[in-house]
C-alpha cells in the first residue's frame, strides 16, 4: 500500500465522519421542525455548512490524488 493509498483511505474515512455528523445534525433539525420549532431547526441546520464544506474539500483532495495517480500511470511518449 503506497502513501497515496493511505491518503485516499484517510480522506474517505474523514468524509464518512463528516457526512455521518451532518446526517445527525439534519435529523436533529428535522425533529425540531416537526415539533413546531422551525426557528430552532434553522439554527441547528446552519451547523451543516462547516461539515459539508469540509467533506467537499476532502472529496476534492481525493479526486486530485486520483488524477495524479492516473497521470503517473500513463506511458511517457517516446521522444
């Protein structure tokens, strides 16, 4: 297992954690809204911004690592 494999695994693990946390926040907001407290639901759901932004940034990192790996696997044209 190479360094980039570890980086991909670590990033995917972190993405999973962020999205699990985001799902919990969304469920809490939904519970508040269903109970009639939409103002509290909005306050809670604002916490999603950071988690989703972090997950998106990590996703971008994984995609970049993948592109770099593919670029390194291409045969070098004969000169």
